[in-house]
C-alpha cells in the first residue's frame, strides 16, 4: 500500500525509451502521410474538363510508393503496440499516465491499412 511519500526521482531509462518510441511512432506516421499524398491517385477536378487543353490526371496508385506506405503503416503499428505493451507493464499506480494518443494511432493505422487495401 502506498504511504503517500513520493520516492520517484525522475524519469528512468524505461520511461525515456517509452517517450522515444512514442515520438518515433508519430514521425513514422507522418512519413506514411507524406507517402500517401504522393502515392494516391490524383483528383480530376471539374475545371480540368472545361480547359481547352487536356490535362492529364493520374488515376492509379503509384505501386512502389503504395508498398512503402504499407511498410511504414505496419512499422508504425508495431512501434505503437510495443510502446503500449511496455507502458502497460510499466504502470504501477492508478495516476500513472495512459497513452491514449498511441491507442488512437494504432486504430488509425489499422483502419488506414484496411481502407487502402480495399482500394485498387
């Protein structure tokens, strides 16, 4: 039972590692968003059909970038899941902080992979 005396001196190496993994997961997700921007098909706007000169619009995925997008999303999910597992076993008190942002990141990555897999 806790006697009310705070014995923690500061962040230990596990807490620092959790924070580094957290930041790296978000950076990998940012890279995935950049890859998505360049890999997705381009939008054919109505104004393009009104122009005198035809405007070419790419209507397919860039396959190589799409495969890298899957790799980054899987890697982001792995890092986030690993961080959540380590954080779960690290928690000792009720007031220790949960990582709700990482939980949301795992859900977003899994949904993102599912949506991209369905599209051709």
